[in-house]
């Protein structure tokens, strides 16, 4: 159900924003309503009833979680590897912009979490949709960010929510709309960097020409923000577990894991530490 313009105290909302009274999953809604959406559109709800995380896990969204999905179009299929990491960089840049006191505090946990003090602030779920024989893809970037959550009041313990933290615990939380605006802006920026195309989004959402790099442009910042680097971890995969020392992220967005007898480049899995 779409909300009326009274959803915001100002009496309206931007054209790119699709606020919902409630939905099962903003990513699912975006996929189901693909024909209505365009590049840069944002689906937002305060009541997500069946959120999805990576590898089929449940994403809990009690009151105070900012839950939104961002539509990113025309991403080359050969550059989708590691997109969730680039999206993580975008989330960090957005949070730091609205809360400068958190400069150089946030980190990324491969493949899709944003952390504060080794506790989970935000999770990202990227889902690509393509037509047959297409060279490009639409990616729906789902972001669940703990903006102002009382986990105890919601009946969620740390074992259930994976040692999460809410933004209000470390800084005054920004209002929803300014945070959505900056998340959208920075996700558009990293999308364009990855696309290698000839568009650029400015602060107002307009476009202009420029030359761009791909995923390698993010590596220095990823390495600086890498919460796993140098740590002994266990990686859960479908049929096996791997244990070793996290040795960074490669140019394809893969986790480099130093095992006892070899070095492995891992494309997917759930990290325990």
C-alpha cells in the first residue's frame, strides 16, 4: 500500500521515493513492481514483515530500522561481483556525511555488513534482475540500517540479531528522509563508478559526462575499512567450513583466506569470528 503525501510532515515526498505503509520485503516489492520503477527510485517502509538477508537468512526489522531498497540500472554483468561491498562503501559515506562525528569509525565485514565497534549497524542485500541475452542488469540494493532501535523492547536478544548496534547508541540519529537522500546519492555514485559508462549523478540527481573506473577504484577504501583483515575466522559454506586468516579483498570482490596449506579466494559464505 502506497502512503499519501502526509507521510512526511512537510506534506510531500520526492518523486523518486515510493513509501509503503507496510510490505513483506522492499526488495521483493521492487522486483514485483519493476515496470513502475526507474533508475534511482527508492522503496521505503517502516513495517517490513518478512525481510530477507544473505543466503536466505531472516532480516529482523523492528521499529527504528530504516528499511529501503534502491533501484540501480544498467550495471554491466561482468562488474556485479563485489557489488555489495561497493554498496557498503556507499552506506558508510552516507552515514559519515550526515554524522561527521563517525568519520573513520565504520567498517565493512565481507561480504555485506557495515559495522561500528565490530557490531552490526547495517546489512545489504543486492539482487540482480536481467533479461535473457542482456549485457546489463538492474540491481535492487536492499539496505537495513539500525537507525533508532530498542532491541530489548522488540524482544530480540543479541544471539538472534547477531550482535547488532543501533545508530542512536553512538550518535543522535538523523531523520529518515535526509538519510535516504544521502544513501541514494552515494549508491548512485558507486553504481556509476562500477558501470564504466558515461553518466554521473550530482547532488541534485542530474547527470553529466565523465570517465569512470570499475571495482578496483574501491579497493584502497575497502582495505582501510576491512573489519576482517588479519583476523582468524571460520567461513561457513553449503557443504564445508573453512578456517584461516582473513588476508584482504581482491580485485573481484572475493575474500582472500589464508589457510594452513594454501590461499583461497572465496566468492560467498557466512563469516564467523
